[in-house]
């Protein structure tokens, strides 16, 4: 994903540009499978692909009007988006709802191993939050640098990267 709504697709052999329905800068992409893919970006841009075509989504909740920078889900009926102003929204397969979150900085990245193990990285130095399916708690990653992204292969194998070449790993 990128500038002016550009979406690239790799078919196993080569990259191709897919038609997009926006000129917005796209910042993050996530999918539950090849026929259920989301992209989010500047303004209130949310796109969804059924594997054939991209279409714009109009969320069913007021307030998604900021730059969106992150998306993650555990499945097509459990999708989170975050962005400017510590705003967090959840899609349950039918409706988008605003989720309470105690952070006070822009949400940079979201990742989880499942619906009861979700992490948020925010723009404030070293701010990492975890949700256990019930509530959000702040966790200290042990460094004082801006964190930029999070990804893992499971709950015991999580990577976080940040400024100044920072790479953090929780796992074996």
C-alpha cells in the first residue's frame, strides 16, 4: 500500500498494481484471507477487497475521521483499526464501534495472536499496551525510543521495532 491509493499485489511470480477507489495515502493492510482484505489510510479511508475488487467502506460509527495508520484482526468478524488521537475502533462483522482505550497518543501499530492477546504501539516513547480480552494495560518494553511496528508468529514470539535500530523480541 502507499501514496495516492496505490495497492500492489504479488501473485507468487510478479508484482502488479491493483485498481484502487481512493487517492488517499494508504498506511496499513491486513486480511483474514485472499477474499477478505482491508487497507486503511489518511482521513477516514477504509477499503475492503473481496479478492476481485476494492471498495470504500463507510463505517457505521461517527468519529472515524482521522488519519488511520494501523489495522489488525483475528478474523473477518474481529477487526481493529487505530490512528490519530488514540482512537481505536472495532468491527464485529456487522458494525464498527468505538473502543475505550486509556492511551493518549496516536496508535501506530496493532497486532495480536488472537482476540484475547492484542498489542498496541502508540506514538509516545516506549508506549506499549496489551489487551487480554477484558481490559487494556500499559506494558514497559524496557527502552525509551519511539516504537514503530509490532508483529509476531504467536503469543510467545513477538517482535517490536523502533527508532535508532531498536529490535525487541519476546520469545524463546
